[in-house]
C-alpha cells in the first residue's frame, strides 16, 4: 500500500540547471538522475526524492512547496545562511518570526525561497502542542 511508498515531490522550475545547482551546492542534496522530460531528481537522504520539473517562467508554488524536518533548526539556518540562503521574516497577527523562526504549536519553522521562487521550509518538532 501507499504507507510503504517512496515519495517524489515535483517542483516547477524555469531553469533546471540553475535549480539543480541550488539544490546540490547550496542545500547539499545528491543528484539521483534525470528524466526523459529534462527533470532532475535529487535524493533527500531518507529515500524520498525531489524532482525539478522544467515549466514555463512564472510556474512556481505560491505557498510552502516542501518542508525539511531537521533536528536543530538554528544550526541549519546558520549553515544555509553561510551558503547564501536568505530566510524570510514575518510580523502579522497570523505569523510572527523572531530570528527567522516561528513557533507553531509543537514545532518551530523557518522559510526561504529556492533559486526559482518556490517557498521551502525548515521545521523542527519540539514536542506536543
């Protein structure tokens, strides 16, 4: 059944080469292969994949496209900032960040964009809400 399936998350990208460099060089993911349509597949390290699918300019996710669960959110933010990633900050009634981190029930999260404008997230589970 589906509970044993490996997941491939497909992200729209306008420049596959640029996006592949961002995901491999900046985020540190490993290239897994390419598809006949020009898609590039990357390993996340736990068996799941990210597929970078070539799409027309302007085709990107408007909301969080994927989230990486991490053990130490501050350390991951610091590492990615050293590689040039810029994290978003929010200050509204719905969402407020301090040092790029929002507290959301039983997790903490931080957001950034990939090279194609897709919204990505890091999140750390902190316990029960």
